[in-house]
RNA sequence: GCAGUUAUGCAGACAAUCGCGUCCUUCUUUAGAGGAUGAGGAAAGUCCGAGCAUCAAGAGAACUGGGUGCCGAUUAACGAUCGGCGGGGGUGACCCUAGGAAUAGUGCAACAGAAAUAAACCGCCAGAAAUGGUAAGGAUGGAAAGGUGGUGUAAGAGACCACCGCUUAGUUAGGGAUAACUAAGGCUCUGUAAACUCCACCUGAUGCAAGGUCAAAAUGGCAAUAGUGCUUGUUCUCUCACGCCAUGAAUGAACCGCUUGAGCUUAUUGGUAACAAUAAGUCUAGAUAGAUGAUUGUCAAAUACAGAACUCGGCUUACAGCAUAACUGGCCAG
RNA sequence: GCUGAUGUGGCUUAGCAGGUAAAGCACUGCCUUGGUAAGGCAGAGAUCACGGGUUCGAGUCCCGUCAUCAGCU
């Protein structure tokens, strides 16, 4: 049953978000790292049957509205392309002025990241 | 048409597909479906002023610290706003202005210059010289002993005169800052208070991460009529209050605070204006890793600065592309 | 969200009641040594974060921006 629900609900819901500061710290310490030019990916195996994603953009990258826009675009890309294939915990960290990128540039880089992980 | 000044407004709209926060309805309770609604002129900086909350409650005095500073009005309040006055800038429309007191006292004014708050280097005049008189001219400086022109004189000097400036007094106008006029003084009185200071007025501190609810029993430590806490800069007077702290106990954004408010829109009236009064209508985000995105089409082009976090009133800073109104300048053409 | 602090040569710091910006390390040249280090002598290097104001004159006083760094669940 749960598997079916998971297949249907590909959208980004609250269930699929990391929220606690503890979890973030844990994943930053223990996770495996993958890089592209503007993004880092941290992955840790989860004990639950769903995946979770957190987004991390530091204040240095841009002003508040730019950071919000980047986060929305990342969420949108992950929702449409259905990127996370395993039930792990992920953090995507933006760096190196990722706020200046287009939607399409972000898309290619994120797809690259997840394929590298495979 | 060109250059400019001031004020005001907009800050994409519509359609389609997928997707997000909150609320409501429904059936069902892991969840789904439908509907409504969903960021700004600065939401920013956190520079001022308020509400609200806590510091157990309150009245007062002294000192200290901080702020404001032409006049009148507006406002819940303000360092804000409006209208004036004085000063400065611009050909002009118009703009800028922390603008009380320098005879209460103290400090500072480098270098240059003879000399910087105090008189004499060169000079001019008299004289044989010693010396005396003088401040017109010279050089320095931000500032040099009222300025310009004349009379006068040995040479000169407010010594005297005219105009201008300054100080004091008076009259008139004005609600006042102040202005105009008259008379006198003959000029004695450098600048700096955004240096200390004086004068007048204002001022407790901390901030929603404030603070409250769930929250009780029980145990341990300290204290015992003195102690603790007192208006969180210090000291004092008076009315006072009470056992205090830790564990229990959960670092949880779980619930409240959290959105109806000095609210918004329109009209009328009063006022030069800021603004106020009255009437009618209206409810318009409430998140908590933090809600608005992606793709396509049409409009000439939609692209700037930028994202609510308890709430209001201002200020400051950022800003693509426009639109509207009033006014100024000179040029060209008629 | 709230509250503070700091910006001075390449680096680390001085500087005050406003009057020509100081030191150490580093750098350049010369001396010393057979050579290097150390040492000695000389030299260069700053729009005092940026923009206004007060003042005759601001690194310093006042106001506003920007950047950096701390602290508070």
C-alpha cells in the first residue's frame, strides 16, 4: 500500500522535507559527498521507507528573495524529474553564486549530481 | 521641440497545464475531492517614536548619564510633519539649513607671519643723534583691530563728515521668531559649543528569542528574625512583599501571544497646510527549514529594487520602464 | 528576528582635548661573509572602508551607507 502511495505522490510534500537542525548536522557529518560546480550533495541511508531532502543556502549566496527563488526552483526540478530513486536522506547545498543560474542550468547540474550518485 | 524644477501614480495583465501555505465544506479518518484566499513601496536598514509584555507593587528626593535646541501649529508620541522667520545657493521655477548662549568660566587655534587677543618688522613723519609720534602702504594667514570715499595733518588716526556695517535704547507692525523706522554711541567686543560647559525642556531597563499555558506531587541544598528582593546607572526616605534555588522537566515551535487596528476605501465639512471631525461601506497573509514556482501564448517590451515573521507612525537607503499635472529658462519657427 | 563590536602600508597593531600618519614583520638596494642566516645602513610602499556635514583644517567630532566578525532559542 505504502509503495503505491509513494508512486502516486511524486510531489514535494512536508513528508519529504528535512526540518530538524539535528538531522542536518548529522547528515553534514556522516554523509557521502558528491559535487558539481555549484552544488554539493550529501547522502545518508534512511531507516524510513520514504526519502527526505533538505536544502541549504547560506546567506552569502544572495539576498532573501534570491535564496527563496533558488529553493523553489530546486524543489520544482526534483518534483518534475522525480530524481531521488532510493529512500535515503539528502541535503543539497548551494555554493559559488548558484543564485545567478538559470532554471535550465540548475536542472542539468542537479540531474548530473544524482546520476553521479548512482 | 530642447534643458530643467516640483508633486503624484503604476510596479505587469489575461488564458491554459502541473505544484505550494492557511481557512471552510464534504465524504472518509494513513489520505483524497471541491471552494475561498495568499507579500511591498520600500516588506530592507534597525536610525527615532508609540502600543504590548516582563523586571513582585508603588510615591518621592539628590547626583550621574543620554537626548533635543529659531517661532507657531499638527500628532497617541517623536529627533517626524506642516506653515512662517533668519542665513546660504541658483539666471529662474525652486532647493539646502543641529539655527539657544562666546561680557559665567575653562580649553584649543599647527605652519606661516613683526604681532593671533596681543602692537610695531619694514615703512611714514619730526630730529644732528638719542629718542619720540603714527598705523596710510607691504608681506603671512581662515581670521590682523569696522569698510569705501573725502576733510584734516609734520606724517597719520572715527580726530571729523557722507554712505554702508556693528552695538545699545525706543516706537510701530505681528500671536511669535523677526522686520521697518528713529535716536544715541563713536567702534571698546577674533573664531570655535557637531570642545568641555551654561540655560531650557524630555528621559527607568530590556525586548515577541518579551512573556504565558501544559506544570503537580515528591526529593535535596541554603536561610532563619535576620535575610532576600525592591522602581536593572548610583545613593537615600517612605508605604511594603516574601522563604529562595535546583532536580522533577520534555532544547517541544506543542498551544497561546498572532492579527479588528491611533485599520482601510469613498464622500462632505473646517483649516493656507500637516491634520481633524462626521457619515456610509468594508474585513484584506499569519508561516515556523519558513507558503507565489515552471512551461506556453497575446499585449511594442515586461525587465528594476526586492520577500511579511508581534503591530503601528515616521526617517534613511535601493529602484528598470513609463504616465499625469503645474511651473521655469533661453533658442528656433509662426 | 533582536543586540553589539570593528574597518589605518602586503600582514599584525599604534595614534587623540582635531594641526604635515608611527612601529614590528615582510619587500628592494648596499655593507658584512669564502657563501647563507643573523646584524648594520639606506629606500619604497597609505585617497586612514565609502559618501556628506561642522571647522581655517578632520584618520580623530556629527550623520548616513557598505563590508566583516561576535552574542542571544
